[in-house]
C-alpha cells in the first residue's frame, strides 16, 4: 500500500525539517501534498528539488474555509453551520492545484489484501454513553472496542434527558465542554440525581475529563458562576484561564480497580482550561523530571479523572464490559 502525506510547510526549510523528522523514512510514502500560509507552485518545485520527495501539489491558504477555534481547539462539525461550503472551497482548491493524473495512477496500484474485522460478540450488556453538546469527546475507536468486547451502547443526553436509559449496567461519561453548559446541566436536577444514585449504587462508571468535572460538587461556567453538579466526587470544577497539565504523560495505577491492575502503565493526555480542587490520588503521572503529579479516583466500580484514555489495544474495554456483566449478574440475583 502507498500513502499520500499532507505536510504543512511555509518554506523549503520547514519541508526539509519535516523530511528530517521522518518523512524520508516512510518507505511506503509515494508523494506529498503541501499546505501552509503561503504555498505556491514555486514552493512545490523547490520542495521537490530540495527533499527529493515527489510532490502532487499544494493547498493554498483559504481564509473563507477556516474552521474557528476556542479554548480547547477547533469547533466540532455539528457547530459549523457552513461546513459544507468550507469543504467545497477546499475541494475546488485541490481540483485546481493537484496533479490528479499522477494521483489517479497511484490509486490504480493493486490493493492490499483486506484485513478481516474483529468478530463482534453478541451484545449482552447495555452501557449508557453520554453524547450531546456538553459531552462530545469520545474516540470512535473506544466505542468500537466496547462493542467488540460485548457491549450494547445506548446514547443519552445529560443536558436534555431526564432519566438514564433503561436496563443499563455501565455508564461512560467522556470529555467535552460541560463548563460551557454548566447551567443547563445543573438545572437538569432529575438527571443529576439519577446519575448520583446510580454511581453511588455501584454502577460501573468511567468519567474522563469533562465527565470527571460533571461528577464533582460544582462547576464554574465561563463567567465564573458555580453550578451544582452530580455531587459524587469531592472536588469543585474551577476556571483557570489557561491550559493545565497540558500534554501527554505516563500514568501508573496504584491499586487494582475497574479498569486497571496495580502497577500498570497507560499513556494519557490532558487538555483543559478548567481544574478541580480535588483531582484524586489513585494514579501517579510522570510527564518529565519536573512535571509529575497524582490524579484520579478509582475503585472496583469507578474510574474518574482528568486524563483522556485511549482504549484501543488495551485491556480496558474488556475490563469495563466484564465489570458491567458482573453488575448485571448481581442485579439479576437480587431480583430472583
């Protein structure tokens, strides 16, 4: 299989830096498409000459196609009203500035043998997943892995719904922007109470970043007003006004819990402008010699913390589903 690599460069120097950074070691990389602030045909020719890498074309800077940002990066697709027009502008620019004949020739190469997808297990346990404008940061791979592990995912909105889905045996509260919707989340007291009762009752629960803030006592909105949240964890969510503990790090579990075994490591990342007055101490995190901290709450029915977890390729999906199935059996035994 060959790959087309898009590299953002503003000069031949930055293109050479990209090459030194590893583009020349991608043996299967057949060509480049370059972009940046001032790409041009002349720059394409220079990059091709200086790097020795073939260049298919370039994507010029298009102010009309810019996707707006906010304190945690780009706005999500559902929030961009003219997304189709922006994509159309990008498509037009590529049509005018790309060597389509060469690209077409590359696509005519034999396709690799398909990799069979993992067999999906029969859905046997329902896990509720928060998904709305306040909770929108869930990796698709995480959800796929949970399904593969045997979960039936049931989506709900902590902003709009008044009750948790029926017959659930697990709860996943991913990241998002709860701080921007603190008031409606707080005013939905019926949902807050339902989640508090379920989690305190032992429902296996995972809460990452925004979900972690929702489980706290209160959460400040963008204006600094504090709104009551689920009240399960001791901390209060507070606005800091800058990135806090930003970046990738190595997290180590201190004890056995729902998702982790004692001593296990997982690479995590944090990306938030809010903090908590109590981040927990269930895990130790190492980023560098000068940046180390503790975080997270963990038990045999809970993981809650600021770190975003990447579940694919780890035991986490199976452990979460196993915990949900154990909870399911306990419920059935109680009702029998």
